[in-house]
């Protein structure tokens, strides 16, 4: 599939067969399906569909929402990080009868907690994307392809002059670690606080990165998903441990189960550490997150809150032209110039700070997808076919091939700035009341 811009919508009725698609997962706004049909052109692809609450009589989604997503990726993510990290995406024309039958087919495969929403059968546009949990079956045996999805969250401690005196904790304790205490108190589904600290993951220090990954494996919450041949892995299941052990190229059938588990986790976390450090994607994310959010939500909220009603309407209602926003940001980075003082901002500069903050918010919530396979399962006669696509490394005498992609890059709504500010204040206030002695190492 060649990349198709947001101006082109694929009309391909032959793939709109409910039997060709199986349930893969979903979030709050989108449902994900995996292609299982006969057309090799769509091997290893997924279909993203919009969701809507079941009791709604009228669709609230917009036909151009996925178009806006692609435009955001083309004009923002591409220049800032590189389109090579995104993969292929196509807009697909949908039909209501296909969506209706598909909704019925997958209903029982969905988690019960998600069933208050359903596929929006009035939506006419879907998004076909590369499935980054899989690799070409012509090159790699699918039963040994390991995919690791990490939601790394914030990679920096804010240092803005606009942080209020009562919120100085933000300068020494990272957002994720503080938020864990509030989530543990408010969310009954969270039984254990995670000891994962994003600053360790972003640190570029091999030992800290590996430790952070081991913490994620121990308490993944929604920050880590490991799949083997498109099946979710749990290290509490001995069968899963054996399957990962085999796919890592370990041959040790005599070890005790607990020893085997420790060895598998050690090698897997070492391999992921090596891949992340070798690729450098986290270093890019950290720099972008912090330099796009130099003002912090406290400063951005004050700018937003002090806009006139006309300015707020202009900011939130007009189509976003991201290209000049990115160009102004990149020019500032190239020149190393400081942001102007808040009291001296023009309307354009106020809007620029808000736009940059929104891009940073997307990058703080994206996921890094790492696809990994032992070279043991790569036929030597086909190795030349992978050199331009995959990187390789060795760890503990094991050689691996890997590929890194970024997913969950949807633009955030500017209208949510008051919500972000309120949540920020709630997180810090709750953590401050607990009087927890904690410092996160940058």
C-alpha cells in the first residue's frame, strides 16, 4: 500500500466483508480491528473505527476527523519526528451495512466494560493503518514476533516560572509518579501503585532504563502491552513464559519455573533497553515534550483564560493550520531564542504557545511500539531483504532485529485546557497532602 494523503479516500468494497475483520482492541474513542482476509495487499493492517454511546440517536463524530488526524501527522509529526516512525495510513470509505454486521459479530469479543459504546454506523470514513504488532509472514514466522507497546508518558520535570509556589513539588516529582497516588485512591481497578518512573526510562542510563522496564512488566497498568503472535502475554502464565522464552532463542528446559521467568524477563528487558537506546526515539520525544511545553499548564491556562471571548472562539472554531506553528517552533529552536514574556505577547504569540502545548500533550500521551524478533528465526538467504527496514543489535550473545513506530498520535482538543489545568491542580494537591518523601531523578 502506498501512502495516500487526506485528500484521497480509498473505495475498496472487496475488503468490506465482516468476516475479514476480527476484534483487536479499543480505547475510549476508537475501536481497532485486524484484517484476516485473503488480499495480501492488506496483510498486517488494522482498521480504526469511531465509537459512539449506544443511547445516542444521532452521530456526534465528524466525517473529516480521521482526515484531520492524517493532516496532523503529515504537517506536525512528520517534520518534528519523522514520518518513518508512523507507518502507512489510508482513509477508507465505509458502508452502514458493513458496520452494522461487524458490530454484531464482534460484540461478545469486547470487554464488558467497553460495551456502553458501539461502532458509529453513521460514520463514512475509517482509517486503515499498518499493524505494528506484526511483521511480514513472508520473512518472519509470526509465532516468534514479539511486540512491545510502551506508553512512556512525560520525560521531564517542568521548570517554568509560572509554576505557583504551592505547586513547587512539580519541579522534583514527575507527573506520572504523583498521578499514581491519585489513581490508586480513585480507581478501584488499580490494586497496586506502579514503581515505574518515566524519568528512568528517558534517562539514557542503561541500568535505569532496564529497571524502569522491569517495573512496567511487574505492574503494567495501561503503560505496557506485550504481544506474541498477536496474543497478549502475561508473565503470570507459565505457558506465556515458555512461549516468550522460545521466541527469545533461549533453550533451557531444565530450569525451575521461577528461574525461567526471571531469565526471560531479564533478557527481554535487556533487549528492549538496547533497542530503545540504539534507536534514540525517547530522546527525541523528551526534547519535543519539554521545549513545546516550556510554560507548563499553569502558564498556558492563564494565557487561555485571559483571552477575549472572540479570541477563544477563533482559537477553537477555525480549522487549525499547523504548518506555520511548526515552522515558528523549529525556527525558535534553530536560533535558540527565548520565549517572549507573557505580558508582552501578541495574539499570534499567545496562540502559538497554546498550539505548542497541545502538540506536547499529544506527545506525552503517545505510545512507542517496538517489534522484535530473534535473528535465529530469520532465514540467512532472506537477510538482505530486511537490512533497509530493520535495525539489529546483540545482547547476551543473542542477536535481534527490531523496528520502532509511534502510535496514538491523535491531536488533542484545545477546549480541554481547563480540564488539563484542573487535573494538574488535583494531582499535585493530593500528593502534597500525603506528605510523601519522594524525588524523581532527571
